[in-house]
């Protein structure tokens, strides 16, 4: 009959993440996958998997849109934290 001791709670500050780096890495990986699928186009065509190329292309385009969105968001966050700036 041992009573558990309450664990002390550590105060942890939230991470200041704006997601730009994450989207950059993801977009670069989609670009790399697109290059790889374009190099292997003939074997993919023989197996009926040319849709992989379009999947990589879509991932790249969406990643580029994500870069625009996250970069704008980071800029707005930075501007709102800078005193003396007009919004």
C-alpha cells in the first residue's frame, strides 16, 4: 500500500515553430522524388505506375504553395511582435 508521490511538473515553454523549415524540407523531398520518378519513367510505364510522377508533381506544387503560406505567416507574426509597426 504505497502511495505514489506526485511528480513535479516542469514548466516548459512552447516551441516557436513557424513551419517554414518543415515545408522546405518536405518540398525538397517531393522534388527529389519527382526527379527519381522521371529518371525511372520507362520501368514505371511498363508497370502502369506513371501516376507516381503526377503524385510527386502534385506534392511539389502543394509544397511550393505551402512555402508561400508559411512564409507570409512568419512575416505577419514577426511584424506583429515588432513594436512601432503598423498592421
